[in-house]
C-alpha cells in the first residue's frame, strides 16, 4: 500500500481510494466496492476524517467530501513534521533536565544513600550495586553502552547478571554504538544476548551510558567525560522518567543488530557517514569525532577521505559546503 509509510492502515487506504474513484459513494456503496464490512468502513471513515482526508460535504447533508491526495498528504506531512519538532523539543528538555539533576547529585558523599540517591565511587561499589539491582529486577532492563568496543572485563562482569535475568524472563534491551559491529568480542556478546532472548540495536551516536531497572531505578555517570567522578544511582521519578524518554527516542531510531546497514537512497550515505559529516561540519576534530562515534582515528580519516573523493572536494571546508549544497547535512 502506497500510504502505509505515512501510517495509514491498508483498510483505510482502500476506503480512501474507493472514495477518490467514486466521490459520491455512501456507506452501502463503499461496502459493495471494497468488500469490507460496515464496521470496517465506518472505522476507516472515522480515521480519514480525523486525518482530514475527508470533510463534511456542503452539497450532501450528512455526506462526506473526499480531499485530494495532494492536499491531504501535504497536511499529513506537515502534521508529522510538527509532531517531530515537538518531540525533539521534549527530548532536548528531558536531556537538559536529566543532566542538571545528575550534576546536582555530584556533591553527595560517596557510597552513602541520601533520599533515594547514591553517588557510587569505584568499580567495586558500582558492581555491588548492579548485582543488587539485577537480583531485584522484575520486568525490564534498559541499557545504553556507548564508546564502541566494550572491555573484556565489562563483558565478563555482565554475562552472569544478564544470563540470570534472561533465565527469569526479564526483558533486556541494549543499545550499542554501531562501531561494535567491527569488534568481535562485543559483537559476539551482543549475538549471545539476542540468541537468549534479549534485544540489541545499534546507532552511530548514542546518549551517555545508562542503565534503567524496571523504569524505577537508574544508574548514570555523574560526568561522562570523567569516569573517576563516579556514577549516580537514583530512584527520583523525575530523573528516571527523563532518562526513559531519552532512551526511547534513541531506541526508536536505532537499527536491530542483525539488520544490514543501509544507505540512504537519495544521498548514498550510511547513517555513520552522515553523522561523521555532521560532526566535522560543526567543527569537531577528527580525534573528537572518533571518540564520539566509538571508532578509531584512522577509520575517521579513511571515511572522510572517501567522502571528500565522492564530493570532489580538496578540503574539509569545501566538503562541508558541497555536502550542504547536495542536502547531505
């Protein structure tokens, strides 16, 4: 179905197509033309009215006037764009609120619970808290693991906790950076997770590292740039809700581990190449871009050289201009 990509169900699209062919059709006519039940046609008409694909007729009392596809689709796309803009603003607000709240807890005494929050300093304290939370887990664990390849020590520490949770029927959803596809140990671990019932997705860019237990407790780094500052464990509903919102947005745009990385049909860019161009266009150095994407410096330079060749550019500045002119950024 053509309009499926815009969220229109096949039954609804069938009724809309019938109305375009027979604009003065009534309920019985539409049933006969489409072969649908009265209930299905009524439900489809209700959705079409909600989306402004049909409007009340001024010529036929109680009847409907079908709106042309050009007008209806333009209105639908505009609504989706407005919804995306609203969600982007909400996500930005959630990120800011979470970051501000986490920073406020940075002054807590190490490893001392205060009003449902605890600043964890040292790997022993963090691993001890993770073991306790994993044992108490009832439904779901959400995690973001940025930085590309994970250390073998981290993978070894996670496996028994994940195995126990999966064995108890706990849902485990993990976000890795796309570059883990190039690290055999992390890639093998991710496959082990999915084979045993977990879900793994990847994306070129991720939010800071986080673990969310049953959407009630979260562990995040107090300062993602300084691991020595420790981690914050919190049950504060406002902070946890903000982190869940950030997680869900990242999860919705990530790609399942088993799916092949696809290139945009318009630009020919992979998601990782687009993110690299965007970061470098913002003035980020090769070293900073490599760290952000979780890949090696040589990989960044090799990918950028390939992109410059495709753009026919002799400098980063020229590449940025040409990429913008082509609508790549």
